[in-house]
């Protein structure tokens, strides 16, 4: 029993250190940041859109890209239809997008799609590529804001990932708040202290010269996380372009969310297996905080499960020692934690200048959403691999409607 209690004590200390690390870095969001200035220089950009059976939603994305406040001659739109059996390509052509053909090319993941696109575009005179998902809608100033980041010297940048359907269900509401927290306390906080931010799947920019210098490959289910980790090891800073906003369609049902987050967890654990040794060496040898940050990020599923097991063991030890557990105290603690999470969610919404009424479902259910990650991470540890499964996108909404509903970030 003594040995178990000492092990639990060590785990508690390590968990507390991780929490302190994220609290300290999160508070850095309050630090002023004036790094990115408006640039008179205009780079040539290629917008890249992987698409698999997205005829219902891709038209609105292309419309928003065609209406960018950026010189029309300095950006092109490429749609990458792969494994399609619908009219995605036809819709794209009607919106004047260029098509990159994937006939006779084996595509198993988004990483495969992007690798072929970068190889195809290397002969063209673009300065950078911006990657979107087909269900996105893009703020009119997106390319302009990314151009400013590129001209400031960053070769990789993540935009502000917002949601176009936060009020559809408790799941989409929870996702919306999850990304709001990630935008603010993770990426913006790191940008403010000149650390590297994280790529999170869509609405990100990568320069052509970085692709030519480092190449592009993906060995896991989560090409975005893998790219972030590789950049940390290479000491390549990822900027956070707060004013480059993408509106993303969030899953509506728990079943859709489960499949997606399970893939994220499996991909995160794959990255941990492949890159943990390099990250540890970089931390010890070069004292690279970006690598430490990335390692903790990759350890998140393990840390969460360890915390859950530790909590259960604490309860068992208490029960064995006293033959009883103070359930009233535990229940009150749980209620206080739930109330605190609600206040935190409202605070984040207010900070981001959003109307609270559009996020009610997410505010109430966010703790439940995070709690469901426990069985998802357990499943990810057991499976270790997963087949990419498409989530059908059906939320047809235009940028004008988003503005009208006050989803838009001021």
C-alpha cells in the first residue's frame, strides 16, 4: 500500500507540473503582440482544397475565396477531387477553380492528397500554399492577412479556426468552444511569447521554399500534428494569424465526433511513437521549448488516461484505508468543477466577442464532451491504427448568413 501511495504521489506531482506549464503559457495570451504588420508586398498564393464527395458544400467555400480582398491575379484556387463519385469536380469548375487530377493515384489520407498537390505545383511560381477543407467558408481578408504573416518572415502559419454551425447540436457547440480555447490559450498565447503555434488541420499556410527545403511527407493519421512536431524539431516557428479566419463545419452527432476524435488520438499516439526520441534529444541538447511543448501535446492522451486511473486508485486506497468515501464532498467538488467550466466557457466567448446565445448547447455540455475523450483514448490505445472515414458535410451556409447570425469575429 505504501508503494502504491508513493507512486500516486509522483504521478500527482508530474500532473501538477503539466497543469502549471499550461496555466503559465495560457496566461501569456494577455501579453501584447504587434509582430505582424500590414505589408505593401503582395505574394502569389495557391489555395489548395482536398475534396472527396463534397458537392453540397464546396460551392460556398469557392464563392468566399473568389470574393477575397486580394488582387485576383495573385492567387489561384485548386480543387483536388479524389475518390469522388459525385459532382464535386463539376461544381468546382463552375466556380472557376483549377483541378488537379488524381486518376490512377492511390490516396489513403489527406497527407497523400497534399503531397501530390505540392509535387504538381512545384513548377509554378507561387510563393506559398494555403490549405482549406471543402466545408470551410473563408473571411474576405483571409489571404491578405496570411500574406502579411508571410511577408513578416514566417514560412508556416495557422489561421483562426472558427465554426459555422455552433448552435446545431451539443456536439457542434462543444467543438466550437474547443477550438475557441485552442485559438486563444494555445496558439495566440504562444504567438505572444514568440513560441511556435500548432497547425490544426485547415486554414493554414505553408511557403513553397519550406516545401522545397524540407519536403512534405506524412507517416501518421494526423498530418497536421505531425507537421507541427517536425517544425518544432527543426526549430521552424509556426505563426498564429489571428485575423485570418476560417469557418469550419463541426460534426453534429456523437458518432461522427467519436470517429474523428479517435482518429486524432490514434494519430497523436503514432506521432508520439515516431518522434518522441527526437523530441527528447532536442529538449536535452538544445533546450528547445517548442519540442517540450510538442512532447506534452503528444502525451495528452496518456496524461488524461493516467489521471483517470490515478483518480480511481486514490478512491480505492481511501476505501481500503477507511472503508468509506466522502461522496458528499466528491459530489460537491464535481458540481463546483462543472460550474467553473461553464464560467470559463462564457469568459472565452466574451473575450472572442461572440454572442453567448449561439453557444448555449456547447456551454452546458463541454465538460461531457471532454469526458467522452477518456473512452476514445482507451479505444485509440487498443486499436493503434484506423481507417480514414469521411464525415459527410451538409451544412449549407454562406458568409453573409454567418455575419447575420453574429458568428463572425470582430
